[in-house]
């Protein structure tokens, strides 16, 4: 392999946070120099290290095209998909690579996402369809589809959880991606639920736990806007409260009036 | 020895595996899915363009029907598809796609609110249903949502090591959780392989990195033949560099293919359909342009979308735009996309009937790892997603109905023996720390396959490839591993995958060498014509100690006698 010097601006120097509970100490950082080629991305660089330097380095990957959601990690303090990160911008200086924050680390850059998927299952994330004959599709307008479309893009990579102060504070907070998912079903004209969905998110674990700091919107690699979904669901809940207060008031005043 | 037991075990969490699981669970069986990645990370999530179904939602002068769809599929297959299977797919596909819509797939819509359809290569009608250009992301997430709703258990990040066979019956698998230090025997009355394609034995491939063809090898290893493996589809438009797919939908929407001289070269190769010619023809034309010096930098051509305008690109091809920007730094609204052909799809696989049954009782297969055969020598775009749903469901249903008929006690010894064999293999490998590392062999294999068993094939190349694969197999026997533990052992996984890759490559090469004709995706420069008299038949490859032994079987022809395939 090519010898690298500190001055070499085409050198990729990766300082990786490692973890292996069977080792002593279990946590350490390790620096690797990687030879780069034009158009290379960070995932390719990590695979190269695994092949040529250290087969024990562990991380998840599958599609290498930013669609499967496997390879989220922290790079120089920013949460990214490794496969969507060109190494070009990282050359010359040392790049720090860490696992996705707030999730328990299993090994090196692999984190335990079970809580994420527990929250996912918690909102019953499947269409509860209105009745329809089995041989024809629901009619839906393009405008209605486009309304939901941004929320469908989510690849469940977990990045938004890793930047979310609310989730960092309280692991019971449902989290941006999951609330975006709830909104996706709420807005789907084919889904018969409305109150159920809103009830499910109407507490501090749900929409009221969010700090509306838009960190998730900024970090999401697929341009999903979870905070927008959260704000819209808050609006609906408030409207419900208002109308139910109002109707209670009405019926009360009617009763008073009829006395 | 501790066993896990299920009526039906499905290996693979892509579209085919999930659809099979849903069907089997709804039939009241105890079902589990096992996958080496979380199901949502399966390769299926990447398919972009769409799924074919003859809904006839788009007004054109004549009506579309499942019979038309069958005809296009059979013609596209260069008449190698089994016509009864194609008819099943095209007929039942309509139900399967509507069901996906009912489960929540967010298909793009026509003006009157129905599922939108676009033209795709090799079809006479706008028949491809789509959800912008992220169709399968949508489909896979929806199927997974159903799986969650039905509470079907998933062994996530488990690797299937081998099938366990006893008295001529598949009785389960030996598997291991990637993060644990143990192998686990799983007993199942029925095992369904839904392990996807083997694209990554090629250097340039549009497939996910995990698509190594291991599932095909699992079957091949226990004596099940592999069918029509020499038919490997090359896609004309993969992004130069990473080979990420640029969907055919981009041409369906009106994109042009242009060479360095500024010519729309498809005029010379398929004057009627132009860019919408079938994949094999467009891929060969594109490779030829590059080989004959009409490419850019000798390596790629341009896919030009600029004339479609910002609005159409943003509405119909937002994913493609994102890919071009993220992975090539190019905005297709402003600049043409550099593209080159790459391996894309595996037409061949584990032979099954229309109910997913393989020649081995107790073993089923569906999806890209199977060969029903509905794609024959060349798959039409939009047909493989359909295949995963139709035959996934059928395999699940058949497995469920077979299971209730008989319950047998399986033999724990068969599991025990295999488990011990794995332990000692790993032990031996790790005692050879100085042996050659896996990745070097893997990279040599990939380069070899792209260079010598690729789009254009000829005898001398194929012979040398065969020789080289034999040499690689020998060197494989001398591989050494640094780690001897089971958990997190990336080298060990690589080793297991590479073993399958070498065998699959050998089968492809042997099939390609022996088939002295050109049909669909299999193009021999030394035998450029189709030869129905000798070669209108399926290849079956059996594993022997000397390599692959080939046999042949008849193609099923129902209503569409073979004709010349012109576009
Ligand atoms: C980029 C791209 C775009 C495409 N676009 C289209 C399109 O527009 N229309 C169309 O019809 N088709 C398209 N295709 C083809 C289509 O996507 C695939 O054929 C289809 O998704 C295959 O699905 P599957 O369920 O058979 O396999 P996969 O989705 O590949 O799933 C395989 C599963 O098996 C598991 N697995 C494999 N080996 C093991 C093992 N040893 N142990 C445990 N688990 C294992 C994996 O984890 C995975 O879950 C496209 C293909 C590509 C490459
Ligand atoms: S919303 Fe965005 S960041 Fe969050 S999981 Fe989905 S894709 Fe990832
Ligand atoms: S590998 Fe799939 S998102 Fe990065």
C-alpha cells in the first residue's frame, strides 16, 4: 500500500470509535489511512478497511445507494449515511467517525435499533383501510398523493432520532420518523382512523414532547419533514379540543336555555 | 441440541419472502422469516421503475389485457419462458397489485384518480404502475407493515448456513445470528428460499452489495439443479462510477440516449421503439457504441433528460435526480447523466413449478432466486416485482396447504452432523492465518465475470473464464481467516458468500459456453443467431465434484409459437 504522509491532501484519515465488550478496555479509537479513488464514498472506504486492514471493523450496509437506511453514522459530528457521503470533502484532515448517538452500541458502528422499531410497531403502522370491493383500487387524486409523498420517503435510518433532543432526553419519546409515519396514515384518505391516530400521539411521548427545533428536518437524508407533521397533528388535536369544548359549551347552554 | 421449530421458515425478507410469509400466516400456519439484514434493508427496496399489470388505466387506441401482457413477456423472453407460468403471472398479477394498493402502496395516479401507468421497454402498452420512481421502496415498506400487523416473527440479521436434508426431504436449516457465538438448527416442515439475485458476482452491477446468490447455492449444494443461469440481464443505464441504477422509467418518460457525436444511436439499433427497445437490445447497442469509440472518455454515454423540463423531472423522476446529484454531482435538469451498462438481474435460479415447489420435497423458492420460468432469456422491466408478489403468494399458499397434510418427526442427527462440520471448518480456516484473504479472490472473480462472461460472449473468453474459476476454487481451499469466533466475523461471512459465488459463476460460465446460440440476454459473438432447433430448451446444472453437469428440459409452449423477435 502507498505510504501516506501528513501533508498528503489526497489521503483519507479515518479515526473510528471502536467498541467490543469482550476487550479491555472495551472502548477505544483507532486511526486508519485509506487510499482513495475518484468518486469514492465513505462506505466504500470503510469496506476497504474491512478488507485490507482490519476484518473485525463492524458496520451495517446493503444498498450503497442511500435507499436501504443501513449505514447511518456520525461523521465529524454530523449524522449522515456513509454511502451518500463522498470522501472528497474529507481529505487531508482527520475525520472522526462515531456510531449513531442515543442508541446502545452493539459493536463498533453497529447500534441496537430495537427501541426504534418498538416505537414503530407502537403506532400500528399499517393502513387500516376503509371497506372497498377487492377488485378495484381506491380512487385517489394526485394532489392527495403529493400531500403524503414527502412522508413516504422515510427509509427508517434513525438519523433523525440521533439529532433529536427530545429523544435524547427521554427514550420513550416516539421520535421524529415515527410521528411522521403516524401523520402519513392520518393524511391517507384510504385510512379509516383519525381519532385513534391522534389519541396515540396526544401526550408528551408523542407530539407534545417535540421541542420544534427542526433538527430532524435539517438532518434527514431523504428530505422528510417530521416537524411539519408534528405541528400539523398538534393543530388537529387543538382543533378537536376546541370543537369538543365548544360543543360541550353549546349543549350546556342549550340545556340551560331549555330550563 | 436446542431447536427452533416452525411450520414454515422463509429465508429472505425482500418482496418475495414477505409476500410468502403473509400468505402462509393467513392460512393459519406458524411462520417465521429469517434474513441476513433487516427486511427493509433488502435489495427489493431499491427497485425504482414500477410493476406491470394490465389494468388498462391509460387511454390508448386499443385495450390492454393480461393476454397482451403475456404475449409481450413471452416475446421479450425470446420464447424461452414457460408460457403457462407467464399466463399465471399476468392474470393473477392484477389481483396482487390491487391488493398492494389496498394495503397502502402510494401509487402515482391518473387524472381520474386511478393507478397511473407508464410505458416500459418491450411492452406494447403503458402498463407499468409506479409510485413516482420509488415504486419498490413503497411496496417493500407496505409489505413489511403488513408483516408487523400480522405479528410474524423475523430472525433479523441471521445468516442461513445450509439446508438440512434427511431421507430426500428438506427438514429445515442451520443458521446463525450474526452477532452471537452459536449456530442454531431450525426445524421446518417447509422452507421457502426467497434470497434474491446474484448480481454481485459481477464487478459492475446495479444490485445491493449483499446480493451474492447464496440462496441459489444453498439449493445447489444439496443437489437441486440451477436453471438457465447463463441468462444474466445487463441494464443499459447504470450511473457511471457507482453503477447505481437509473431506471428505465427515465426513458419511459422520454429520455434520450446520446453518444459522443451527439447521435441518438438507438435509431440504428431499434428504429421503431428507439430508447424503449427491450433491455438486452439497448444494453448491447450501448456497449457497442462505447466499444467502437463513440462513448465519452471511452467508458460511458449520455442519458439526456433536459428536454423533459424541470416540472416533469421533479414530478416523475425525483429519485433519479437525487441519485444523479448525490452520486455523480450532476443535476439532470441542467446536464445529461453519464451512464454505462451493468449487470442487473438474474433470470436463472432454482427451478420451481407455478406453486414454488422445487424438485426437493419440503423446499420452495420464489422471487429472483427462483426460475419459474417467466423471464426466459430476458426479463421485461416491471415484471420481476410482479413475479415476487404472484409467486411469493403462491409459494406461501402451497407450502401452507402441504404442511397440514403431514407432520413428521425430523431427525436431530442430520442437524447435529452439519453443525459439527461447520465448527470444524471454521476451526481449520482460522488455523491457517497466513492463507490468502477472501477479498482478493472475490475481486478477481468479479472482474473476470464482467470481462469474459458479460454482455458479449465468445468461446475463447468463456474457456479461459472456466479455467480461471477452477483455479480460484483451488485457491479458495487455501484461504485463511484471522478470527475464529462466530460472532461479528466478517471474514467468515465473506468466506461463506464467496464459496457460493464461485459455484454460481461456474454454472453461468458452463451454461454460456455450452449454449451455442444467441438468445435474449445471452449473446455469443461467434453464434449470433437464435437456434430454436437445438436450443429452445432450459439448461439445468447439477453440482458434481468436477464442476457443473448440464442437462436440458423442454420449454412449455401454450398459445404463442416462437417467432422472430424484432422491435
Ligand atoms: C436497482 C434495481 C432496480 C430494479 N427496478 C425494478 C423495477 O422497476 N421493476 C421490476 O419489476 N423489477 C426491478 N428490479 C428487480 C427487482 O428489484 C428484484 O428482482 C426483486 O426486488 C427481488 O426481490 P426478492 O424478494 O426476490 O429478493 P431481495 O429483495 O433481494 O431479497 C433477498 C432477501 O434474502 C435475504 N438473504 C439472502 N441470502 C441470505 C442468507 N444466506 N441468509 C439469510 N438471508 C438471506 C436478504 O437478506 C434479503 O432479505 C430492480 C432491480 C435493481 C437491481
Ligand atoms: S425521517 Fe429521515 S432521518 Fe428520520 S428515519 Fe426517516 S429517512 Fe431517516
Ligand atoms: S448502504 Fe443503504 S443507505 Fe447506505
